[in-house]
């Protein structure tokens, strides 16, 4: 995958400082993250990869405020979300973060247009018309806006999910295996749309994936193993990413 030249980064969108996550206690304790230090730049598309059980989804969930670290700090911009109350976290997730999941998570009774604007509606806001049109056209959803999820293909549903994540102009979008349920053609479409969101809309995306081809759409790949960051690759091809994963025993 060949990407366009990314726009200039303008600081750190999210970071973890000495972040650890431990599940359980005593002899049954599992250290999913072990004193991780990592930063994610604004206006960049970053992939997180690693073997099963490496801690990649745990890292994403902690960065996104969906789970809390056991020790250390997690920041979204200048906000230390690891020290935020549940009420503060709810507002941060609503107003400053976008999410794309493997399972789409669309509301079945709403149209594509209503699903796209749902986070804004819940916040009592209306979409900016120009931005709404750019997202809809970037994702080629113009002729699907009146359709409900059951009337859409898997790829179209995920396009709506991506659009929903972008609609509120979040500071960062976290994507957890966004193409895991899609065929190769639909996967390529979604990855291209996410690439466009970074290049054309100035978005910041952090994506967990197990697929080296998916990761090749990103500007940077962070590799985890046993709860540690073990490698970092900028501008890697699919083959270069595969070689890194082989070295990790994946």
C-alpha cells in the first residue's frame, strides 16, 4: 500500500506514561500492559500490532478511556484521563473521541443518516453542514442515507460507523479491528476511507489490527509483545510489517 505524504503533525494527540494494566491478583494476576511509554501524533494514522495476548486491545481501550490503567498515566491531549472521574470520562469520550469497532454497533431502527449524527444528537448539537457533506461524500454514502442497517452490506455499515466516528470532528479516532468482519474488497474500501480521513480531513486515527495489509495503510506501526512495546516502524510496506511480525513469533 502506497500512501500520500501525510500533513505536518502538530503535537501529541494521546500518550501513555509508564502505563501498566493488571487483571486479577496474586498468582492469578495477568500483566496485560507493563510500564508502557508511547505517544501518538496528531494528523497521523497509527496501527498497533502484536501477537494474540500482546496487550494491543488493552492499550487501545486504556487510551480511549474505555478501561483504566492500574498504574501510570494516560493523556488525551493535555487531559489526564487516567485521573478523570467517570462523569468527566463520559464527556471526554462523547466530545473528543471517535470509536470504530469490528461489530459496527449501529442502531438498527435508525437510518444511516441518523446513525451518522447520533453522537451529536445525544450531545444536543447539529452537524456542520459542510463537514457533514464532506464526510458523506468521502465515504460514498450519499445514496445510502435513507437506508437502515439491515438494508446495507457489511462494508456499507462499517462506512456509516466510520462516518459516525468522524462526524463530531473528534480529536482522535480509535478503531479496534475495523475490517475484521469484512471481505477483502470491503476492507480495502474502509482502509482507503480512513486513510482519506487523515489526509483530507486532518483526522488522527489509532487502529488495532492483526492484518499486515491493513497496517500498511498507516503512517506508523507500533508493535507490542507481552505487554511491552518492542518495535516501531514508520512507512512500512506489507512485506516489512510481515517480517516484523514474524520476528515476534506471530
